[in-house]
C-alpha cells in the first residue's frame, strides 16, 4: 500500500547482530556533591560484584463497561551494587566516604556506566552513562569468615535518571571526568611493575607508583627493538633506565646560544 512503512526502514530494526550487551562492563560510579569540591573527579563504587537496576511505575486499573482502562504512574528507580571495599589508597577511603553519606543522610550523584560503549582514543575516550541524583537509606555490611567487607547498596533514585537528550541520543561521559587510569582498569587488574616503583617508604607506608602501560617502553614482538607505548612522548627517557634516586627524566639538549664577549662570541650549549 502507498505510504506504508516497512519495518526495515524503522530505526533499530533489521539488525543482524546477535551479540548481547556485556553486563561485566556495566559499572557504577558516584560523587559526594555536598562534600567534595566541584573539581573532584567521579569515583567508581569500589570493586564491584553483581549489580542490578530496577525501573518501575505504579499501575492503576479502572473497570469500565466495555473493558479495563489501565494507566501508569510516576517512575520509581533503584540501583543495587554489591560493593567490595578496597583498602585506603592514595588518600582515598571508599568505606569512610560511603559511611559518611549514610551518617549524614546526604544526597549524592550516581552514574550507571556501560564501558562496553567506550569509543575514541586515549586520553579522549567516552562512554555512555545514565546519571541520577540519589539517596542511600540503608547501609548493610556482610562480614563473612575469610572474606572481604562488602555492602549490598540499594540506591534510591530521586525523580528519574537522565540517559537521553531531547533528540533521543545517549549522554556520554568523557575520560577527563574520572580519576586518571579509571578507563584502563576495565581492561586490566593492575599496572605493570618495573621493580623500583612498589614497596615501603621511609615511614613504613606502602607505595605503589606503577604507571599505565601506554607510558612504558616494551620489546617489540619478534625483534630486539625497544618501542614506546602509543602515548609515550617521543624522546622521553625509558623509565626502566631512570635512577630511582633521581627520577627526573633527562631533558633534550637545547639549541646552542651565542653570547657576545670582549674577545668574540662564546658558544654555549645547555
């Protein structure tokens, strides 16, 4: 019939891919907006086990003579995260932050992030994320024998979370919104160590100064050549050769300078 729309013309129909969305790449992050400065970065909710999201609306049924008229009410959303608390690191104590949110009855910001949607090149990668303002009414602790301290956080969303703009396109978070290295944690459990970057300092505190893979030189497969990572600036000294007592990388020589003197020009080189 003229004017009839085929299903293959409708956005989202006719796709031939049967690959599902990987739940292991969905992570939750937060920010204490009433306690942290504006410049503070988004933090992941610790090491995460199973997570889930509930989106419901109340349903009302009104019986009429010709049938039942049904309607739906306002949205009600919860986000559940099995949060495993890591030990305090780099001055950040996740357990203390979550506890203070509950102690103070604070509202906080939550992002449900699909790292499977990551695109772009480092350090300008982006991910799709759903944003909500939320509260934490309960803070349970699981303290199993031989296990780790965990909380099954049931986060209550205020109003309705934001996920699409007015054109129906996903909102995105840039890599710069997160603590450096967050995106790389999705692909590896820890950074590579060169031996002189992990240990105990003079005060007896554990120090981890490992850096991202992209900044390290590596041995090119099938050769004896050392090659820099894609993000390693050209001319940067190989960090495996830097003296730990003098970690400042050597600077490239500058162009010679000519300084006039009473006996002629004196050529200096830095």
